[in-house]
């Protein structure tokens, strides 16, 4: 699933490639995504001009000049392609947005994505955003804020608290493992036992890890590709994610004794960590 860095990469690519273009047409080839694409979608956005691009949590949002905003989530396998002219369409190309500055195609084999709209002025009150927490890059994400939230979540493992979108919006499974590794905090620790100083480390490394991932174009593990068709490269910088049994890059312990990086399933998702460095 595209996480925050991947969505930021997609958003930046569409903004650069399409810009503030006028939407000439919208073709919905298959409306059956995670939620049905609204039947009046094409009528609502055809002829409008794009005013702004932004990311909210793991969603790409495109503000239009008619007071509406497109809300776009990539789901598990969604990707965006940008072309100058209408391309030869493929089987899972479900949404085609034609503009006067190029074509945006949404491809999603598993159809877990989302494509809908809402009034721009009421965006934060729509069901997708009304309960989300602070953005990792917002000034509201402070050690004090995070510490108070973790205290509220008591015995919940810190890894699951980092994935809780009502606390911090946008952190996904890959980056939660990497953030905890950089912070030297075990994913098994109860949230209430994470100190204020450790919360400052979590805030700092959340921003550093996510920014490094954005700079690298995100992580390509399975389906994700950038809109130009190339891969993201942050997976080359992963310290622990998907590296079970491998040596920890910052540990001098004997891998023959420790077994290297550990993998466990937490909340239905794989968690990777070094039990020697992360306490």
C-alpha cells in the first residue's frame, strides 16, 4: 500500500506534470472501487480548473475552482500514470482524467482504492478526515502531544500506536518499523512506558525517515511505482523492514547467536526490529 512518502511522491509528480490545468473530461471505466465512484463525478468536475494539490494523511487531494476537491486514495495496489496524450489503456485502468495539459490514469488491479469528491470548505468534516490525527510534518506534532496520546493508549504496543491514524496521520507499516529502529525503541513496548524524551526522538525520526523516503521517491516492494513508471528507492535504505534474519546495520552482535533482525506479526502486519538495539 502506498504510504505517506509514496502519496507525496505521486502528488508532486502530478502537480509537476499536469499543473493547474483544466479538466476536459473524466472517464470512469470501472466505478467499483473500495466505494463506488459517484455517478455524477464526471458532470461535477468536467470543465473545472485545478487550483491546488495537497496530501492529507495517505490521501491525495486536488482542489478545483468550483469549490469541490477530488479525494484520491491508492488502496493496496493503485498507481497513477501521467502521459501527454491518451495512452493505450490497460485492463485495470479504471479512471482517466483528460486535461488540457496531459492525461492522468489511475490503475488499480485490486480495486481497494478510492476516488470521490467533497466540498473544499467542508473537507475536514468529511468522513475520511474528520477523525485523523496530526500530520507528521505539522507543527502540532510535538513530544508533549505524542506523550499525552501514548499515555491515553496505555498498554497498546507503541508500534500499533504509531499506526493509529487518529494519533498521527500517514505513518504506515514500513515506516513505523524504520522509525522505531532509528529511535532505538522496541515495537513491543507499551505506549504508556515511552518517556517524554523518547517521544522527542520519535517525533524527530518520524520526520527524518519520512523525508528521506520522499527524497528517494518512496519504497517499491510490490506494486508501487512512481507516475513515470520508475521505482522508488527508499527500500535500499531500509534498516530493518523485510530484513528478517539479516544483520542489523548498526549492531556488532554475533548474528549466529542473535539470529539477526527479528520478524513478528503485530496487529495482522509484519513488524521488524533488532532486539539488541531496540529496548
